[in-house]
């Protein structure tokens, strides 16, 4: 009996699986040296203790803000993490989640008609943005990667249910219902992360040139309807939980009332962060030339990309791009726009930055077509260089703005914790720092380069976590010392151990831990 010969896969057949494997692994070499550092960031210390000592509290706090799934995931993972060293595991979950996201985005882009190289570069870039860096480097943010994946899943399901502008699906109900459920689940983890749906929708629209503007608008409206239904379903679930007393609503759940003022604020404080793509904003002055140069470059490149699209597809092509850009930017920021808070953090900008990244990459590819002989290759090289520089920035910023500054804070507190002698029950005073005391080269809000121990509650939680490491069998280590903290040091006779968190720079001129003589 003859057996058929096994056929060896061609190099072209290996492109997709090898690219998927590379994208899965991409975030690890970029973030590894930072995330394995011993450090925590602000809420990390309280979350570790609450998961151990106050079961259910994390779930209640997160659910009060409309994020019950986030609370459940965080509580389970923080309990498994145990102590400060376990935060590395939480950060690695975030890194792994980014890798899965990149691979899934690549596969979706290929399905929508993107060329392999452009699809891989865009997918890889989405793991390098400042928003992605927050997920990778802040332990408690890892569930946001799951929410991003659910947003992508919602699009994939809706895509199958809705079909294409040329060939609508015949039985959309089941798939669209699954999309709505996935979108709602993403929203119940972290409201803004499910809006990553808009990124995939943008990627699908920029490569379509064979449909009318009317058909494109109708197709996009169907997807936006699915997104909206998912958000509404999550909102209704949250309201039912509040109404039945399962959870108590937070005072932070407030809708915006001043729409014009909010629009102007968003255009001046939020959208530039998305337009800058991989360039990082700063809370204080500093050198912002690179940041604003990137904003100008993005707008210029997009303008040229739209012009090329107009030359190729006429006014219909221009209208399609502008309609998609404006509508999907609004969709990607919709939840934050509706919320009463005004806090332009990068952890809320994954979707908005992703939408602009899609148009940035598509515009560069468009420009390459102007010079048919060498243009496409040059465009690929430029996009590769941009992603490579973004990777270097992500690696450097993870170390210099997360791992090392936070590690120094932890080391200073650890030095003081090592002096605690339970038999003496010493009086410990932590002199809290100001944000300007940060040892990082620059900072942005409470994320990049920020100071954690700028308030009493963080100092209390960090010290307790460190003393718990020294005395793991002690049920309540807070009884081993007397704690106080504040921005002004008391008289020496009022403490036994003074931990000065203001002296965070590497070359401190005096001790940070003092004992009165």
C-alpha cells in the first residue's frame, strides 16, 4: 500500500505562523528587564494586603465603579501573587496579554486585506504605545489586556455576523449577539478598553476602496450599533447590581454635563497624547519638542495619506477616510467623554491611540504607492524604523520611569523596615515625598515617573508589606510598631525611626533613614 509523500511547507506558507509566534514573544524582550525588577506602584501594596486580609473588598471597590469583572480578576490574582515579589507575576500577565493581543490583531488585519509586513508592524506597535507600557509595568493593570482582547473578539464576532459592505451576512443574529456580550464583558472589566473594537473597525475601513460612501457609512453604523449595545448592556447590568444592593455605587460614577467645555478640554489635553503615538507627554514643562514634533508629523502624514487616497479613489475615498477617522476617534473616546472625570491618563487611551496608529500606518503605505518602483519598500522601511524606535522608547521608559524610580522608593522604605524591632515597638515616622522629589528624569501624572509615597495611606501600606515579609507568621504586623506619616518631620524626640522619602535620588547627600540620638 502506497502512502502519499508528505509535502514540505513553502516559505510563504510559514510566514503567518512564524509572524504570529514572533508577535506573541515580542513584548517579553522589550519589557522583561523592567518587569522583573522588585517594585510596586501606588495601589499595588494595598491590593496585595486587601486580597489577603479583606476578602471581597477589591471586588466591592471595583464593582462600585462599574468594573466587577476587573475586581474579581484582580482579587484572585493578587491573592495568588502573595507579596511584593509576586507583583512580577502580575506584570508578566500583562506582558503575555499584550503578546496575545498583537498576534490576534495581526491575524485580523490579514483577514481584512492588509499585507503581512504592514499588518505585523502595526500589530507590534500597538504593544509599544505608552498605554501598553502602563499595562506591562503596573501590576494591577493586567486585566486591561484581557478587556482589549474582548474588544477585539467583539469585532471578530460582529464582523462575521454583519458581513462586508458588498456582501452582508444572511444570519447575523447569533454572531452579533455574541459580539454584544463580548463588548459588555470588556466594559465590565475596564470601560474604555472594550472600545479597542474601534481600532479593528478602522483597520477594516482604510483598506476598502470598492464600496460607495453610503454603503461604508451604513456598514460602520451597524458595527457602532453593536458597540453601543454592548456598552448599554454593561451599564444596565451595573445599574441592576446597584439597585438590588449587590454593590454600592461609587460617587465617581457621574456623567459629564458641560459638553462644550469637555470637548475643548479633550481636544487640547487628550487628543495630542494619541496623536503623538509613541512620544510621551510630561506633567511639567520640560523638553516637549519631540512630543509636539510627533503630533505635527502624524497630522502631516495623515493629510498626505488622505490626498493620495483622493487621487486614487476620488472624493469618495477622501470622504471614507475622514468619516472613519472622525467617527471612530469619537467612538474610541466616547466612554471617557461621557464620564464626569477629566483625567487624561494613558491607561484610558488604548483605543484612541490605536485608531490614529491605524491611519498613521495606512497613510505611510499610501504614500509608498506614489513611487511604484521603490515606494512600497521605502514605506515599509520607514514604518519598520518607527516601530523599532518605539520599541527602544518602550524599553527605556519602562526602566527609567517605572522600574528604577519605584524600586528606589521601595528600597528606601525597606531600609527603614529593617530597623523595626518588635520587642521595642518603635515609633516610625515616614516623611512623605512630593511629586517633584521623583528620581525619574521626568513624569506624567500618576503613571510615568510618578512618586508613590506622596500620601500617608501608600506609606502605611508599603511599610506594612515590608514588615510582613520580615515576620510572615505574624497575623497583624501593624502591632509591631507605631506608625505616623506626613509631609513635615516632627521633633526628633517624637520618633524612633525616621524614613525620609524625599531623598530618592541616587546620589543623596544625607541618610534617608535616621534614628534620633
